[in-house]
């Protein structure tokens, strides 16, 4: 579960190649619908369900990766 995987998910959902670890999803044009697509992809790839609130509090690949690692450590 690395930040690179989350970057790849952001890039795929946003249909771009411009995402970096520190890119803010919403500043790149993401919205609540595309955020749901990211969360679905994260759940599929990593087997961990994050909430929309998690995403709002951690809208960059780096922050979302940390949130994912914490969730997986708690499981």
C-alpha cells in the first residue's frame, strides 16, 4: 500500500497524469462523485473501506495513504 498506488488511482479517476503525492484532489478538479470513485478503487485494491470524511480530511495521495495505513493497522 504505497502512495504510488494512490497516485495511480487519482490519475485514473481524474483522467490525468499530473497527480503527485501532494496534489489536492479537489484542486485538481475532483468532486464528491469522483471522490466516491477513488474510495471504491481504494477499497477494491487495498481491501479497506475509508469514509468520505476520511477523504475530506486527507485529500492528497500522501495523506490518504497514511489514513489507509492507519486503518489497516487497526484491523
